[in-house]
């Protein structure tokens, strides 16, 4: 629904309740910061424990603030440790970087490997830049999500 501010408020409320944020919470908050136009904040959010999700978040945030070499290094780090296991994640990064062909390539691999991230492709805002391409629409039909 692209209500990034509301989602960030919910995650911050969870922290105010004294609940320890999960790795997914941290990554989600960082991604929300990027999508809402605050990639510098995302770098602070995602620079913590440094797991592959936070590395992906840093790749997105670094690219958004013009630090392409740092962004590439973060993505390469994930690829060297995760290989094709993060194909869907690579698709989202390349989509945000404006690399449509590369994003669609990784999305195809994610589909072929039955990457669990595929379940998000219909609504994932990180894929918005490629959503209107015929290749994306064709893959969405292949996945055959129920209406």
C-alpha cells in the first residue's frame, strides 16, 4: 500500500514496548527508510549486526546516496556467501538500481529455484521499477497467484 511512514511507526512502537527487534524488523525498517526517501537513515539502521539482509539494505541505501562502489561491494559480499540462494533479493536490488534486465534475470532464477521470496513479487515495492515490463507481467502469470 506504500504507507511507509505508518509501517515505520509500527516497528518503532514495537521497540518502544521493549521488544527486541528481529533481523527482519531491522532490515524492514532500513528498506522503509530508503523507500520513504531517507537512505542516509537506512545506513544507520542497517549498519548493525551485519547479516546478509543488512548487507542488502546497505547495498540499496549506498546506491541511493550515490555511493555505487560501496553498494556494489555490499551486493558482492552477499553473493559470495549466499550464491543463488538470494536470487529474489538480487532482483529487488537490481530493480532499485534501475538495472531492469539484471533484475528480471534474477527474478527468473528465483522462480526456477522456487526461492521463497517469489511469494512477495506481486506486492513488493522494491520491484515497482520493473512492474510494468512485459517480462515481469509474464512471470507473474507463470507464478499464477490467486486473485
